[in-house]
C-alpha cells in the first residue's frame, strides 16, 4: 500500500482496504493509550503515523494548538527514534512540530533552549559520519574533482575556492591527482571558507601535510566567515591564476537572507500605510514578496561571476523544502527524508549509535529547521535542480557537461557499496544522485558566459 498525500494535508492509500479508513471510524480520544495502537503491523503503523503527522501539521498551521497537542500525544505512542524507518522519521517530525508550537511563546522557547551547547567537535563528527555512511558526498567530490582537473589542464597556477571547507578528503584526492599530471603538478592554492577557525586550522594542517609529502607547491588561505557575510576581497584572487569554485550544500542558505529582507520590506510597508504589524509563524512564508525576492542570491552569484572562474561545481540537495506554506514543506520533507532514512535502514543496524547520531544531529536538526523555523532563521531552503539551472543562467553562467570519465568514476564508486538502491542519472547535462528513483542530490558544473 502506497500512501498518497493531498494538498489539504489529508492522506489515503491506494488499497481499497486502507487501515486509515478503519481508523477514521474509531472514536477513542486521541490522547488515550489504547493497546490497539501498539499492536499495529509495521505497514499499518507507518500509514497511520503519516495520517497523524499531516493532521497535526494542519492543526499547527491553523493555530488549533489543543488539537495539535492531542495529535502529538498519540504520535508519541507510535514513534520511536530506534524503531523502523517510519517510526524514526515520525519521532523527528513530531519534535519539529512541537518546536514550531513552542515558538508561539518566545519566552518559553528561549528558556527551554537557553542551556543548549553547540560543540564544533560534535558537528565535525556527525558530518564525518554522514560522509562515511552514505556515498552522496563521495560521488559529489569525485565529479567535482574530475571537472576541476579537466578545466585546469595545462595551467601552472591553480586556485580553488571551497565555499564550505569542512571535509579534507575531497582536496587530499585532488592533490594526489594533480601530483600525477604528465606536465607536472601546478602551484596549488586552496581558499577555505568556514565560520569556525578550528575547522579551517584542521583542514589546513591535513592538506599542507599531504602536499609536502607529494612535493606539490601549496598554500592554504583561511577565511573565517559565514557565507552570507563573505568579504570577497579576502579571497585574494590574483591575476594570472586559473580559478575553480566548489560549493557543496551551501548556496541554498543564502535564500534565507532574501526572505529576511522581504520581511523587513513588508513590515516597513505595513507601518508606512498605517497598519499594525505582528509576525505570526507563517508571516514570512505568506508574504507576497518572498517568492520573487532573491537580491542576496543574485548579488552573491554576480560576485562569483566577477571572479571569472574557469569552472564552478555546485552540489545541492535536490528537494523542494522552500515552499511557502508549512504543509508544502512537510509533504516534501516526508518524501525526501523517508528516502534518506531508508538508505540507513537498508545498510546499518537499528541499534547503531553512529546511525542514531546522524539521524538525530544531522537529519533531525535539518527537519526542525525546515518545519519549525521561518524567516532568516530557516536556512535549510533546499530546491530542485531546475531552479538552480534558472538562477545560474540568469547570473550569466553557462552549463558545462560533466564528463564521461567523471561519470564512470561515480558509477564505480556506487557499485562498490554493494547496494542496488544507489543510482545516478543525467538531467540537463547535470547529475542527480538517487536512492532508487528518488533524486536526493544534484551536481552541476558551470563556467562564466561572456
């Protein structure tokens, strides 16, 4: 039985004997711990959890907090962070919906989160676990490096800008590949951008060590900055060097800056016209200015174009998590995160602590950001490949097809996982990395169009 989601947040299944039809006739109060809930088979429980999540989200979106609370109570009897795929997903979506409700009382929300500690070492650990447990970033790095190597053929001075220097493995592989060039290695300079100096220091040490071992002339330039606050002068791009830019899961966050600008413009407009202003949880997403406002993204892409890179390779989540309404985002997020959780279900034990950390500290936090946050705070604004193609085209970038050699390496890498579910597909001269037929990440290459 395949669940079907509707725009109004209701759900149904394709089978004529849907358990949801049966459940909808039941009359016990939502909050009661009935034994029949715990005796559901896995498939029936999964369908019922979807039904409850959509119902709860509808209540949250409509401000019906009492009904939302009752739904959350019932979901909590079925969801579990160490259960099957749907139970695990439901646990994190439930937490996200509860967070969204709490944000209606800012004082309460701040008090409950006032002692949260964000550890750089834990963040690095969970990113490393994601890199190790999934092939997605490895495939992206292989395709990116091959595109850079091909674009830099014959160049003597190569400068690579990494918009999120958090994983040394990509650049260690590039250094090793450049060391074997028939014409000899180039002088290589990598500029790494990251908000945490500690992360950049570790990357610099690893790469310098590798370059010295292979006797490659190398420099690492650290830029401690968030992407939205980047000072392009600090990139120190020089005349005569061939420039490459790599962006891995970063550009979507800039769309939050545009949403914030839209909110300020809307607020000022309302005040100027004599209207009061009160920001509700959906106020930003319902703003008529939000869909078309992209000043920050346009400015950033124009600045990248102004650097005249020979090649720019962009990896992004291939999902529509930037919808205007809570229900749009929840539906899309259910689909895409179900696929990610299913990847782990197929290859990692349910009791694995590493799996639990990735699901809670990475996927769970992303889900919370997509569902619970609005405005500038909502950073996880993943969008589909076709939207990125339109943006880059408008910014005067021309698409560069990813080569056969890169595709061959990527397919071999996926085959090494001994898992039939991982696939890559070509789309508009770009690459989609999929779990079965569900695209999850896109990789595209671009050059400046004069």
